[in-house]
C-alpha cells in the first residue's frame, strides 16, 4: 500500500501484456508470453512509467491471468513475471485475477473489481483516473470503474473499441497524453 491518503494527481491503472509487456503473437491474436525467457517489457515502458511517477501519478497494474486456473500457465512462472515488474518498474500496486471469463468473478476484467481494489490500496477515489487497456472488454472495466479509458492498440489487428476516451499505439503516447491532460486541468483550475 502507498503511504499517504491523497495525491495531487489521479492514478494510472495499467494492463500488463500489450500495454507494458510485449505480447507473443499466436494466430489469430497475440497473448501473454508463455515462458519467462520470452517475457520482456516494451522498450519505452520504464521511461514512460518514470515520467508518470515524476508527474506524481501513482501506478497500479491490473491484469487477468486465467492461465493459472486453467493450468496453461504455471503459478510460479506467473509470479516470476510479476516480480520482474516489481523490480524494474515504479509500480505501487499489483492486482491479478486468476479466474476464467466464464466464472463471473467481480475481479475479472470486463468488471471493475480490480480497479476498485487498486484504488482502495492506493488510498484514492476513481474520479479522473486513467486506465490503459488493450482489449475492448478491459476498456469496459475501466468505464465501469469510472476511469478515463485509454486504448493502447499496439500488437493487435482489432479496431479500437467505441468506448475509450483516447486510442493510442504505445505506452509512451499514453504517458504524453495523460501528463498533458493533467497539466491542462491544473492550468484551468
């Protein structure tokens, strides 16, 4: 948990694969890398998150990892991937849902449970927070939580969903837009 009860800036909630971690192409889509040896961050991830942190944005990673429950991803491997993020990135909170879509859990993205839990752990409300996602259902989770949603479509052939406030192609672009929007709000306040 992050100490302190309030931040001057809202938080940034980030999906993992496809936003900060390079996805593995598998026809017809791309997915989380299966093996730890293939797990890597996008080149601009660290600098982008450091810029957001320098602009006083607390950060939380919120990710679905159903492979643990359906046995396609061993839990130790998923935990090792999470440790890479903790050690290499300025992330304050990490939320993971291991459930499958069909199970209907509130923490599973399309639903806002993880975003709400992350906000509670950060000690913030969700008004004016940015949630960066890479799939339409995940964008829906951000909308349901009351976040400003940013669609990061890198690595996908699918069109941007109709609901995000912004559609970009990289975490660096998302950081630019989020910081710029925050500066504009501060100037007009």
